[in-house]
C-alpha cells in the first residue's frame, strides 16, 4: 500500500530549501562587498599617506650660476689679406736677378728684380738717333719756311707797285704754303720721334722691376707690404705681365663668414666681434664688421659678411682658420643653470631645489631666457640659494625625498614607512 504525503507539506519543504540556499548566497555577497569597501578605504588611506610619493630617489646636485649671460653667434672663416696682388713684369726678357724673397718687407720703389735690358738699350739708342734726324729735318723746314716768307713779302711789295706779274705773286704765295706744310710735317715727325724715345726709355726702365701698388704710402701699414711668395727664379724667360711675386698686406686682415638668415638682422657695419684662432689658443683678437652683403644667397639663405681684424704685431697670418664670435644680446645679474637641468612639466619648465636638512626637494617653476654654451638663463626665478637637482629630476615631485650616491641613511620623509607596502624599494 503506497503512502502519499500531503501536498501542502511538499510545497513547504521546497520553499524552505529555496530560501535557505539564497540566504547563504546573500551572506557571502555582503561579506565580499564589505571586504571591497574596506580595501578601497585602505587603499585611499595609503594613497593619502603617500601623496606626494615619499620614495627617495637617487640624484646628483649642482649649484646655479649668477652673473652675465650673453646671446652669442658663432661662425667660422679664414683670415685673408684685404690687399693681395701680384707684382708682374711689364716687358719680357730673361730674369737676371731676384732682389726679394718670401717674407721680405718691401716699400714702393724698391728694386725686386732685374731683366736682361740689352735689347731695350739698343731700342733707346735708335730712338735717340731718330730724334736727332727729325730735329734736323724740322730745322731745314723751318729755314725754308722763313725764306718763303721773305720772298712772299718782297713779291707783295713789288706787286703793289705793279712791277711783278700776277703769276709771279701767286707762285711766291704757293711756295710759302708748301714750306709751312713741310714745317708742320717735320714738327709732327719730331714729336713722334721724341715720343718713341720716351717709350724706349720707359721700356728700358721696366727691365728693372720695382715694387708699386695703388695708394703707395697710404693706410695703416705705412705704405709697405710683404712678399708672400716668389713665383720665378733667376734665369727664367718671362713675357710681359708675368707675375714674379705675390705681395700682401698684413694689417689689418679680413675674415669672411656666411651669416644665416636668423642672425642677419642682428649684424651691421661697425659691430664689434671677437676672433680666435687655433694657432693662438686662449687669445682673443678684436675685430669689427667692415661690410655686410645686401642680399642673401637663394641657395644657402646666407649672406657674406667681412670682419676687419687689427693685427699690429703681425702675429695673425692670411690663411689661418678663424672663429668669429658676435654678441647679439647681454644681460647682467641673472641666474643660470646647465641646459639639461630645467625639466619640462605641464607645458612649462621646473627645477628642483634641494633641502639638505630634510633631504627633500622643492619644485620651482621657471622660464628660460638666453642660452650661452651649455648654460641657460632662468627668467624671473628669484634667488636660487643652495643646490639644485642636476640628474634624476624627471623622477621627482614636489616634496619628495632624495638620496645621493653613496648614502646609507634614508631621508627623514621616508622614515617610519618601512612597514608600508613598497617601503623598501628605491626609485632608480
């Protein structure tokens, strides 16, 4: 016989089982929610306790500079002589003597070379004979003209008395015109002969080569120059206009540089410049801008600038490599640091000033100004006392602790955090 439980009892058992299972789930859910809230609060407290982070960072320190900052333009060129030219022969011939050599100082009129002049002596003698012949012919023509004048005067007197015929008078008149024409011709021939003689004498003088150049005796050099190179030797056969020597002036000298477009508006004639050379390391020579090209090259976008350099001791020489320094701007009494010290942060630059007592850093916003070499000016930064972080600043925040290489003691800001998560780690 089968027993059937009442329907009400079955339904009650199912209901009790359902609610019993969900009650356990609810309790577990509440426990997890409570743990989450506690964890969030703990993390929040930990975050507050580490804001700003107090983990010390190994850094290096340096000091800020105080003084003058200058905006410089640095260019390179070669020293050259502004007055550089060649002493050349004006006639041809064999070089018999060389009277000057490399490094010699020469003045206008100094004899520097002698050519074989035998041919020019003969030419002068021929010209002298031609002059004498022309003088004799001119003297004869002058005498004939005087005789024709006397005859004309006599014929004119007789013609007025009707003693001579008209034809005789015209003959005397024509004779006078002929003698006058011959006198003019002989005079021209005499002048030509004399010119030929002067030319022969001049060419003979050119066989003795003497120093000469435009503006002899003028300028700061007192009119003398220096032999830069000797181009021929004795015995050489030369033609007219053959260079014998290269002559230069050594004071002042020029440096030619090409200025970029950015700096071009800052350059003007008369502007001072400093010149340095490898030959005289550590020394600076004074220069000034002599000329500025009015145009820039379309290819390089650069302009030619000539700087004149005083060289009273003649120590500088043409051909030396030169470094030219222009001072575009200068400010005195400013603070400066190495260019890699300011750290860009939030669209601006900051530096970190070290506090040696607490071993923490203070963040200070700065603006950058002039740059000179590896230094950069700090604008409106105020006095920067003490030391600043020069290495490791990108790992720092305001108030954070720091350590120096070789330190074994942790900063005061990091003490008491040994039991906190991550307290034993150091940023690198």
